């Protein structure tokens, strides 16, 4: 009897999956691989069930003979073990980011004479409804909020990209690339930066854009995405106000707020000591963290303390003293910031912090020390890497150049080649 293999990475079974199994059954014994969580988050949707639950679910499908774990999105582990005669998959993997996976599987099968069977993808109302419902579920506050904590456990480093609008949110939500060795990859979450949110409104980054406006930005992003959100909460404001904002944010489904240990008129950290900025005392800031943690109602929400000692050139010892004090006050993570061009001081901080504290998540924002890789940061104990402003910085120069080009030519023809075709922009956003 021939062996037929297919891989599932879904929490819900619909007509499309049943169709795959029915086709597979025609060729022999059907083995279904259940993709592990850590692989699922790189290439498909975030799981809303455990791997054990998914495996049980797949066993209930008529025609399935065996269910096994697949721990590599490129199938190396299962193909090496099973040498299946056939691998069956929906033909949607013949194009788009998943094509690299298909190419890889094809090469593995060719080595011993195995074959791929591409089954026409099932597009019908039921399949669409199941997909839509799953996406809606992931966007619900209780799922979205806890996802950051889950990701910290699931992946060596959580990759977060800034979003300041529905559109940038969609880019972070949907961008999937073929990364190293054909493996797919995507961002894990979104950072609602004070710098980019303010800049998008034409305002300076000085806590001028008020919380109602920030919440509107978050809401715009939430409307069209499911990935977890970390809010740049600036100083957190008055402790008396902060506690209310914590409640609002967790109710909305925001996963974390990062507040920085500054007081008075806040300016952007990348100014460093070029402008006057005042650091809060350890006592006051610890009190703010304690009050926030006390106000919080869910177990999921995270309050992360951001330390500005390196930015303000107060030294490593001060940064570490604060980190330990804020963790003791209940902070769910420590963000250490630097505007040095190389990551040495960030590495030193992380290594020293990890000597005493193995668990509290560390967050970094490599804007100026941008040569550092996620892997290097993770090797120093970093858990979350935030790309804090790159989408905004990418958009501005192109928009400005386009405006200048039209002004100079007194028509739009000259800039058109560098623009997205208008036929594409009208179809960019899906209708329900
Ligand atoms: C932001 O993105 O607004 C930040 C990070 O706070 S930084 O701009 O580097 O201070
Ligand atoms: Mg900021």
C-alpha cells in the first residue's frame, strides 16, 4: 500500500480539507501531519487551539489513517521519516509565498521518486465563512491580548513592526516573505509608536497627541488586523490617569503598554542629551508600575518599564539598578533603549540583567544600532525586538518626492512609473 501525506495547520476543518483527504484516499494510506505552533506562527495563522486539540480534530476526519506531528514547515522531518509516495496539497501553494515550500518539497520527493498531487483549492461560501470566522476570532480582545505572552513562550524572539494606521497595520498583518533557506516568515505583532502616531498627525512627539486620539489609531488598526499590539505609552502620564488607561487598553485587547521612566515634558529619546529631559525617580516610577498592575483586571496584559538611563547618559549601573527595581515593582518586562551606533551597551546591559534575572522579558528598539540581527539580540537574552519607525520613514521621502515631481512637471505623468497602478489601489483592500 502506498503512503500519502498531507500537512494541516488549521484549527477548523472545512470542505477544502475534506476534499484533500478524499483525494488523498484514492492513492493509499493517508497520514496527516499536524504543524507545530512555532512553525504555524511563521507561515499561517496563529493557532487558537493546542497541538493536541488539533491532532484529535484531524483524527476525526473520515479517511485519515494516522496523525503525526510535523515540526518543520519545509517538511524535511516528515519526508525523511516517512518517505511518502505522495504529498497532497491544495494547489494554492503553486504561487505566492508558499511556492518556496512547494519547491522544497518537490526537491525532497524527487530525490527518491515521490510525487506531489496538487488538488484544486476549494473556494466556496462555507470555506470563506470558516476562514472569516477564524480571522474574526483572532481579532477578539481576549485572543489578541494574550497572544503576546504566548509568543514570548513560543519563539526565541518576537518581531514587532510599527503601525500607525489601518493601512500600515495591514502591511504588518499580511506581509509574508520567503526568508532564509526557503522558510517563510512574518512579523509577530505591532508597535503603536508615539513618534509615528504623532508624526502622522503632523505633531511633535511630546505627549501632545492625547490618549483619545491614540486610542482611535489603535482602533483603526484593530479593525483590520489580528496581531498583538504594544502601545508606546510615553511616560504613562499621571499615575491617577494611568490606571484608567490600563483598564481601557486591556478591555480593547491591547497586549502591552511600555512606559518610560521620564517626567515633565517628554521629548523623543533619539534626541538623547541634545534636549532637556528629566528622568523620574526610581520610587515614583515604581509606584506608577505598582498602581498599573493593581488596576489591571486580566492576567494577560503587560506593563513594560522602559529605562532611559543609557539615552540620558546616566550609566550602566543606574540602568541596571532601575531594571531590577522596576521588575521588583511588578513590571512584566524591561525595555532598554540606546541611541549608540553599535549595540555594545545594549549587550552589556542584557548580559548583566540576565545574570540575576533569567525570566523577565527584555525589549529592545534597534533604530540606531541597526546592524544587529534578531538572532544576536536573542543570544543576549532579548525577547522582543521592535522596529519602531521604519514604515513611516519609508513612506515620507517617497510621498515628498512625488509631490515635488508633480509640482515641477505641472502634470502627473513623470511620477507615474514610480507609483502603484491605480488599477491595483482600487483592489488593494478586500471587500467583505
Ligand atoms: C517611538 O517609536 O515613539 C519610541 C521609540 O518611543 S524611539 O523613537 O526610539 O524613542
Ligand atoms: Mg515614543
